[in-house]
């Protein structure tokens, strides 16, 4: 120190302890904003998913079912009777071999063959709901044409109100899926990349503690969750009138909890991985079962009963279930205690183990 120069400032107190943490969070935010492709995958891709799936599964009239009538003496009369009785059926008269080939290749939903005795023979694929539905509707139409009278009067009242459509079912699942991808790839992949670029080795020479570094990476990722979820919900409301029937604060709590949990799992996978190939394999191994079995795109009840307890333990499953309960059914958080406990347990255990086994090099 030269004569007359001011004495060095010694940092002390809580502000100086938080400064490395805050600076690291700030650097993560700046680094993320400088990557246009990352901005697209965080903000653009979920919107494209909602747009494409919302259009594909939008509310529309029932799809016409294709019915092939095997050519015969009564085939034309049956075709006219079916067409007049049910606008949702598209009957056509074809040769028997052609009808069989069209059914085999999925180009028709039902084949109707009227035998010489007048008995109807229905051929369809029992594994396809369209075939079963076509069989019932064709049988009903032909019985009415033959003079059948209903004992009870009835009418249809299709449900098309917000909250009961496929897009309403889909949006909470996509929100959970976005948190999953952001937490695992946005955190785990970033940490391994920093290790490969020797940045973690530089942090090792600083007073920065492991928990500060790991927490800063988690917080840096979570700061992007808020605008991401607001944009996603606003987009869904504007285009498809998707509504939240429960408390928005309950939804915000679940989103924050889910983001924390998946960031913790991402840190755990990246705690010792030294190559992008290694962490990519682990991330895909963790994500794939949840993509398929956590009820994002369809109900997990389609899986056998013996699998249900295992599926409920996947971290994405309780998050999606809780989000749907609050958003679609208006449930309070108190009704989602078991789901919240599973999510929190995954996050707490993952972060604790990551903190224990994390290596800078």
C-alpha cells in the first residue's frame, strides 16, 4: 500500500456473503439470454406444442366412420338407410375382397356383410374404438330402417364447456413437462458443460461454497419459470379459453415446487458427470418413463392396475395430478397433500445427495 492511499475495504456481514451467490445467479441469467436457441426451447417450444395439439384435438363434429357394405342384393338399400339415419357414418358398397383388404389396412372401420338369410355379419378390429362404435351405430341405423321403435325418447347433449376438453387436460401436463425439461436439461446439462469448460475449476479457487453454487444454478433456472408459465397460460387462455378453476396462488406454488424438484434432480445427475454424453444418457433415462407414463398426453389409468403405485411415485405424476386437480377441479392445496409430499421428497433428497457427492472437477 502506497503512502496516502485509502485502506482496503474489508467486506463483512450478510451482504458480502450473498454477493457471490447473487453474482453467479446474474451470470447464469446473462449467459442464458445470450443463447437464442435456449430461449426458443424454453419459451417457443411449449407454445408450439399447445398450438399444434390444441388444433389437432380441437372441439369438432364427430369424425365420420367409414363403413364398407359387401356388394349384394340388399347392399344399396342398406347404404341408403345408413346414410339417411346417421350423418356420422360414411357407407360405401364394395366387393368382399376389397372390403377385407380395406379393413386390414385401416382404410375402413367396419365391414357389413348381409348373408342370404338376412343375418348381418360385422367385421371390425376390436382393439380400435372406431370399429366398435361403427358396429353399434350401423346396427342401430339398420334396425330403425327395419321398423324398430325406441321404448324411451332420448336426445344428446355433447359437453364442450371449458374444463372438460382435451386441451384443458393437456395444458397442465405440458406445464409439468416444461418444468421437467427445464430442470433436468437447463440445470444438469449446464453444470456438466461448465465442468467441461473448466469453469468449475475456477470456482474451486474462490470462497464460493458448494451449496451457494448449486443453489445459484437452481435459482437462475427458476427465474425463467415465472415468465415461461405466465406466457404458456396466457397463450392457452387467449387461443383456447383454458381457465384455472382453482386458486392461481396454488398453481404458482405447485409450479415453484415442481421447478425446484426437477432442478434438484438435474443437479444430482450432473454432480459427477464429466461428459455431455454421460449426462445426456442419464437425463433421457429419467425423462422417458415420465414422458410416457406420468399422464401428460393421456390418462395414466390406461396402464394396468399393478403399475399404478409405481407410476404415482414418479416425480412428474404427482405434479401433473395436483395441477389438474387445482386447475380443472378447483381443489385446494390441502386436497393435494400426498402429491405435494412426494414432489417435495424428491426435490429435498435429490438436492441433499447432490450437495454430498458434488465434485468441482
